[in-house]
């Protein structure tokens, strides 16, 4: 009888340890996901600023009519930066999706 109680207690301890490990991993993953999504949001606001700057520059060049828009240094530089930021945003979202998958923690038998 005492052995059975001890065995049941040990099994309960194993399950509690497994549950604690599971919760710990999920908490880490959720925190990392939130951080990545926040970073993605900051990059999107930076991207909006670049769109605004390109639009202003295009209007300035239209008024001057002395230079093609796509040969302007500032426009080309901004377009390059837009491409880089879009890639960073996509990378952040991919990493967040990867973290969103449940961990493969199995309870010990």
C-alpha cells in the first residue's frame, strides 16, 4: 500500500514537472512572439514614413519637371530601404509564426 502511494505520488510529481515545463516553454514563445510582432509594427510605421517621403519627393520633382522620378537619388535610396524593411517585416512575421507552433514536449511515462 505504501509503495502504491509512493508510486502515485512520483507519477504526480512527473506530471506537474511536465506541466511546468510546458507552461514555461509556451510563456517564452508567447513573449518572443509579442516582441517580434511589436518589432514588425515599428518597422511598418517606419515604412509608412518612407512612403510619405517618397510621395513628397515625387511631387517636388513633378513641380520642377527637370528630372525623371526613378533617377532621383533620394527616391532610389528610399525604394531600396523600403525593400529592406519589407524583408525585415516578413522575417519577423515568419519567426513569430514559427514560435507560434506548440512545443513538442511529451510527458514522461
